[in-house]
C-alpha cells in the first residue's frame, strides 16, 4: 500500500497511482484529524470524495504517531492525551474516538488504537503495554459494532498484535484478538529499531498463529528483501514510506538491486534506470536526465523517481502473487535476492557507496 499520510502520496498524482496499478492507499487518522480536520472531510462526504480517490483506503489509527511523540503524550487506561506536533494544542483519543474519526473519514479498512512499545523495552513494559492494547482493541470492536458506516460502503476493522520481541506476549496478544473475531489482523511493533532478523522472527511467529483465511498485515515494512522474506512467512499486506521517501532522496529500486541515482557515475549514463521495467520513467527518460533533475531538487525529478519506485514495489507484489499461484515463489525469491546480494557486493567493491551527493532536506512523512 503506498503511504498517503495526509490524503496524498507524495510527489505522485492519483492518475499515475492508478496507471502503475495501485489498488489501495494508506492515510493516517492522527494527521488527518489535525489537518484538514475530521469535520472538513466529513462535510466533503468522506475521505474518498475529499481527495478524489475511488479505490480502497486504509487509515492507520495514529497509535504509531502517538508513540513517536513520547515527550508530548500521556497514556492511561482510558486513552491517550497528546499535544499536536503542529501547534502544541492538547487532544485526547479514547479507543471509541478513533473509531468515530475513522467512521467520518470513511476508510475501507480502519485500525484500532494501540500502543506501540519502543525497542528495546523490558518484558514488564511489553506485557503492560500489550494488555492495554488488547483492552483498547476490545473497546474499539464493541464501539465499531454499535455504530454504522456514514457513507455508501462497508467498513472493516483490524486490530494490531503487539508484544515487542517477546514470543509469549505476542502469542497472548494474537489469541486475545482472534477471540474477538476481526476481519483481518495487523502485526505491529516492528520497524522501531530492532534487528532485521527480529522482524522476520516476529512475522513468522505471528503468522503461525493468526488465521490464514484472513488478511495478515505487517505494518511499516520494508525493503524489497524484507517483503520477499515476510511473504514467505505468511504476510499478505504491507505499507512503508521507503519507496517514496527514498525516491525523493535519490535511491531507486530495480530488478537487480538498488542504485543511488545522484552518484556522479550516472551523469552521462543514457540507459533507462532499469531495462526490465516498463514504467513511464524507464520508458521515456535516461539515468543521466533523472540524475540531473534529482540532484538539483527539481519537483519533476521527485515525481519521476517516485513513479519508478512505486511501480517496482507494485510489480514485486504482483510477481510474488503470480509465483505463489504457480508454486514457483521460492525460486523467484531466491533469484531476486541473489541479484540484490550481488549488487550490494559490487557497490561495496567499486566504492560507489562512499560517493556522496548533495542531499535535499527531507519533507515530513510518516507511516
């Protein structure tokens, strides 16, 4: 799912998202609640109409953003009190409030309010945090079942399995949430600083417990290698800002590995970014031209690199699905990972990793 935190996927139009095959995009409850405000979106007839997107949307509950604002929030059994990162204004989210906000947004998939524990954290902290998350999920589900969609389509609700890196806590989390009978299940609490091997272990242990007949969504992951590894462990859905953020910073993903397009070696390279790719960028522009635009911070450069990276991620998902259906997924994964390993080795040997180009200041984006 391309990440559209504030109602737009950065540096790419909705028309282009459809052309490259995006089926669903992700928005964020916390950010949309603050700007432009739930009341504005509700008066517009819901988020789909407000942003002009006629395909499915998922809205994150804002729990991760509140986690990232640890100096500006206070947790209690009732909910979370936090200060806006924009103007310092004070707000309070109960689990029921998060459901009401997402009813007004009208997203197709809503997420429960959760607490994302930091990494590392103690076993005791992870246990207390998980019990709070389970209780909030129960309250979200009960309120969701008492209320009705405000627009002309069905909404679903996913809970979020937590528990840091502790297997028994995650087992308890998954079993408690499954007993509440949700439409799908998310795996949270990863991509917060833990080693990559822990991400794979967490994905595998949770997918082994969660029902295979319902979507299993790993939140905030990740690199192409991460996606391939976690698909093989049972994950169905992913979101991450990596393809769009990296595109704006000049890192591009290809069928043979990633390249840093701002490196000087591409200045007079007139080949496409990836000869195996049929996206708009690769069909029409050379590495040299894309490097030129990206290096000077030209908006069109961000647009072209974003089109390419999202096209690659969506291609990767489609190819994984096709190979699963053909019972050839393991071979597909092995071949692509071998190319990435070979490319990483080559980049290390020729010193290209050490070549640094001028960076453009990051704009704000989050999952």
